[in-house]
C-alpha cells in the first residue's frame, strides 16, 4: 500500500508537503502498471489514466486547482495554490 503524488510542478509538491499527508512516492509521470490495488494516487491526471488507476482498485484523489486565465501555463508556488483554495478531492472514474 503506497501513497503516490504525481506532479512535475514544484509548487504542487511543496503544497502537498505542507498538508501533513505521508507521501511514499513522488513522481513526475505515472506508469499505471506500477499501481497496486491498495494504493492511493494523488495528482492532476488525464482522465484516461485516472480511470485506469480506479480500474486497478486504487484510490484516486484529484488535485483541484482553481487557476485564473492569466495563470494558465505558469508555475504556481505553494502560497499561490493556498490562495487559490487548492484541494484534494476523491473521485472514482470509470470508462463506460
């Protein structure tokens, strides 16, 4: 059972480290083949990868960031993520 945090953004990594959540694996890219049924994956994943995580029986938590149009494509700091009310939200995604 491992908790994964998937992000290539240092601000998001800094933010999650401030949340008091024990992260076992920090990865910039997710290889779904490495995920086990009891794992938890936290991050902003493409929907097809999030679906594959859920299909494996792992838990998926979406890193929800409310970026403004001006912030799109920019690196946000942990402080900016806090100001944006960044949150972790559980989702179960299934392809139909």
